[in-house]
């Protein structure tokens, strides 16, 4: 049995780990052959199976203002979905996503030599894979790439652009912050809305474009897209859902494969 996985970021590798553990041969399709350098997720809320021994810490998560103020500051007045502080305020355990990703890459692409086929993902490419033509002949297709990329019917995709920095380089944030803390701010006293310092990496995020070296990041919120029902979409960008977390990819893929999901 062969699984083709679209995208080889953290979600893609977690999907591959689940497929390999279920006895599948795996092939990645990605626009590049290198590792992802942008980490929208600062840490994992649970370890990926097989990587439970990666470093973990206790994170303190705080909020200035109210969740409603935070929601409106970040997303404006029209979006009424849940925001992170509603789920994460207080203290909780966190696992190092960078270390996990590096180790999965070494195991899956380094040791197991899972191939990466360089190809831009498109609906026509999905059709080729689904119809089992050419040499890949997949039994399963799992997508972690942004859902709009494979949409064929002009469905609605709700997203919100923010700006962030510090997600790659250690100590590149703009605010002094104690180790293993996340501070959210819904008030008008600060231009940013979230600053984190976890595992030695600082990330600052703004709802409006600041000065400096911040890069634009599109945050998926929701979609009504039902294209390619035979393709399993996982991860935040694959499912285009704000509530999707990286550690949830492995069990979602494992369950789908064990329940006999078919293309």
C-alpha cells in the first residue's frame, strides 16, 4: 500500500510517521526538497508518537484584557470564533516542535529515504494521482498543503493575515520575556497581540503591519470546500481550520488508515 503525502512540513512528516507505522510506503510531493523554515506553531501540545522523549517544558500562558478584546484586536469585529486564550490560559505542558521535526526528518527522509518529488500541487496533479496514472499509483492521498491550492469549485476560504517575526532565529523577538511564557494582549496599549518565548525562540505577532522585518502570515479560519472527498486533509492548512493542531495529525491519519478509508 502506498500513501502520497502533499507537503513535507511538520504536519506532513507527522502524517508520514503515522502511515509508516501502519505499514504504508510513503512518497512526498512538495514544491521544495528542503525543510520548512516557518513555524506557525511555537510548540506541540502533545508529543508525536515515537517522539515522546523530545524536550518538554511547562508553559505559562497569560492574557492582558479579555478574550473578546483579543478576538477583535486580532480578527476585527466580524469573526466570532474561539481564540487561543480561551483554551490555553494558565499553565500546560509543551513539547519542542523544532526538535520533533528535525528528528522526524532524520528518521523518515534521512534513514528511511522517503522520496520527495518536486512538483507544484494543483487540481490537475491531484486528478493524476487519484486516477493512478504515471508511476506513483497511490492507494491513499493525504494533503497538508493550503486547502485553497487544491480547490476546484471556487469555495469560500476565510483567513486572516497577520505579521510575525522571530519564528526562525533564536532571541529575535521585540520584547523581553521570561523563558517559556506566552503573553497575549487584547488591549490597545500594545501594537502586538502575542509574544512568546518558548524553548529559547521568541515570536512576536501583530494584527496590523508593523515596521521592521515582520513577514506576512495567513491564518486559516474556516472553509466550506468539499473538493476531493477522497483526499484526507489534515493539519491547520490542509483542513483550513484554526482549531487544527499539529499533534492531532498523527492520530487522525492513523485512525483513517485503520478504519479502511478508501480513495
